[in-house]
């Protein structure tokens, strides 16, 4: 009997031992959770890059079928209307007169998996009270104010300074980024919007800037993916400096 009681006493925890164990678990959790969060975000960053590669491939297929022309793309990312024939993503509404596609939720190839949720948490949020689940794609084209026919970017301007929303792929300067992930900007009429397009120079704005609606969406641990004319995708990290020239060619 005495031996049994002695062994049972050794197997039990004292209060101090229990507190020490809890403290150790807490310390280990505090060390592991940030690493797990970074690992999850790295996975989303890879998925985002995959989305962009698929979109660029869809654009290439469109270019091949349309005599070298990229699809029309302006404020509402109309390009997805034209390339969805190849990528077959589900949408909630199609408008032939605009043209554009709307989506009931922000997932699939046309949305960065690290977008702010809810949209109002976006650092670029401009306001709007509508929260109806209707979304436009978050991957937006690049824009330059250049009137040079051989400028970079998906969109540029003509000799009269009017925006050119559709260009031939071979007219875009080599090395130029033509599309990238953005963040939510505002809501109106039950639709959640992103920025109209990406403009070089705005990448100097910090990720928390409320006027950064033409900047990349720095959603991947302060980095963002961009897709280029030649089809490759590359991530860039925010550093407060200009990363691209006016044609969205890396400096």
C-alpha cells in the first residue's frame, strides 16, 4: 500500500510544475504562430502568382485568336469578359453592353486570395456603405500617361491624350508589367470596387495609405505580384521607393 501511494504521488503535478508547463506552452505558441501565419501567407502568395499566370495565358490565347490584340480593359477589368472563354470561371452576372462580368464572391482566378476581408478593412478603402456580395476582379491592368506608341503598360494614351484601352501586345515595350494584384477601394450600388488600374509611382505609397488605390495591393507580407508582357510573374516588396519607371519597367 505504501509503495502504491508513493508512486501515485510522484505521477501528480504540483501547482508550480503546472504553471511552468503552461508558461512553456505559451512561449512555444508565441514563437510558432507567427511562423505558421507566414507559411500560410506564403501559400496564398504562390496561389496569387498562379492566378496571374493563368490570366496571362488566357490573354495570350485571346491575342492569338484576335490578330495580336489584347482584350479591351478599362475601369471594371473588362478583360475577364473576353478571356473567360478560355479560363471558364463561374460568374454571377454578365453584361454585354459594358462589357463586364460580376462575381458573387471574391474567389477564383480573378481574385487575389489575400484580399482584405471584409473589403472595408482595405487600406485603400474610400468609403461606401453597400456591402452586397457583388465584386469586380482584383487583378488590374497597368496604365501609363505616355503617348508613345511603343510605351509600356496595358493601357496608354493616344496623340490627343485620350486613354487607349486596347492595344496590340507587340506594341507594348519589352520588360513592362501589364497586370498586378490590387486591393479593395470602395463600394457603390451594391458593388465592391478595386482601383481602376495600376499607375507607376504609386508603389511609393505605404501599404496603409488611404490614397493608394492605384498602387499594388501589398497583401503578401508587404509584397505584391505583377505579371509581365513576356508571361512571367514576379513579386516585389514595398520599400518606399519607386520600383518601376513610367512604363512599369522595373528600375
